[in-house]
C-alpha cells in the first residue's frame, strides 16, 4: 500500500487500466486482469510505477500472492522497466516474455545500454532507476500462438513485430480484446473527439519496420476483436476505422522517411515533418485544445518516432537499399 493512490479505470470483463504515471498522466497504462480472485498484469511501467501497481491490487482486495502472471508485451523500459522490481513483490508470479527479450530481462545490462544510447546516461537513470534482473527460473518464454491459463481464463500470445522484434500481443477471447502493447499504435484519451479515438503508429527506435508493422495490425484484427487495450493509452473501439488509420499512418511514416533519406541531418530533417503530421492529424480529427496543450501531449512521440525513422533509414543504408 502507498500513500499515493493509483489512478484506476475499471473496464469490463475484469480488466482495469492503471496509470503508471510514466512521463505524464494518461501516457502509459498497465492493465490488471482479474479472474476469480487470481490476477495478471500486462506491462508494468517503470520502477516508480511499482507502488501504484501494488496499490491497485490492494484497491481490488487482492494480495501479492494472488498474481499468477506478469505479461510483458515487449521489453522497452516504459513497458517493462519495473518488471524486475515488481516480480520481487509477487511471490507466485511468472513473467511471460518474448524469446528475444528473455535474456535481457535476466541480465538487463544491454537493455540499459541501448536506452542510454537514446536518452543518455543521466536521463536514463532519472527515468528508469536501477533496472532489476528477473531470476531465469521465473521467466516463461512466450511461444507464438501459445495459450496461458489464468484461473480458467485462456489467453494467447501472438508475435507482432514491426515496432520491436521482441514484441507479442495478448489475445483475450473472454473480453474479445487484445492487449496490443505498441503494435497497434498510440491513442491518447485527451485527443478523443466526437469522431472517436485519434490513433497513430509508434516507430520508437530501433526496430521499426513498416512492412512488419502492417502485418502486425492485420494479425491483431484477425482475432476479430471488439476492443483493444493499448499501453498508450488503454481501451479503444471502432477498430475497423482505427486499423485503416494505422495502415495509412505506417505508409505516411515510410514516405516521410524516404523523402528525407538524403538529408545531411536526418533527425533535423524529419522532426518538423513528424510534428506537422501528428499535430495536423489531431486537428483534422477535431482536437480543439490550444497548441501548447497539443504539443505537450505529442512531444514525446514526435521525438521518438523521428528517432525510429532515422534508425530505419540507417538500416536500409547498411543493407544497400
């Protein structure tokens, strides 16, 4: 229990969205799934989020012993940075991770180094703290199309590359929902309008691949979901429209990157175009807030998406394409 209450949104089917308070409110969610008194977390936020997740259990009259699984859709630190610390407080939980991510959760040194390459050493420590390893015997390697049983509730891990090579989604037939991590983009509740949710792809470095991203969207939709649970941020519906918007956005990112592939400074060339694309998209969708508010909502994604497109272009160049 913590003096600072977790902000929880109760959804349907035993699912709760917990604001991890990463970066800003309503930016990053962990989802708690409860089935007959047993529980699972999907993504964890950072070390600073762990007291909030434990408080969420307390708010739902659950104990740490009641958690059977921690599902990590992928190992980017806004999704998995707090997993090691959280696992230390959950004696019965197993951590389910993609095979490409398991080694990094057992020994996070390379994961930390990769994050430092993006943010710098000081900022990485400030944002993520001391990343704790997870004992290998508590790690479960998620197979593609593998089913997991949470007290009779069957959920399936599906590999979805495009955002990260170590990414899976969690299909939950009980809710007719899929926990998508970052494979179905980003949709912040502050940008909802009368037209519904505004959504856009996330090309965070370093594995963005537009072709694979298209495949991931289609694979999620093949589950025939009625709702999706995004880490950024929680439940969206009207999925046929959102899937079309995702495909359009992925193509736009590709075109944006290729149009600037010969620039001397790729980041400087792409950044203003990414900013214009996302802000114009939000305005066209009906967002009525002021420019400062819109920038504060999208600022992180503008920078990270730009970095991701730079990484993609650099990979293409190394491949001689």
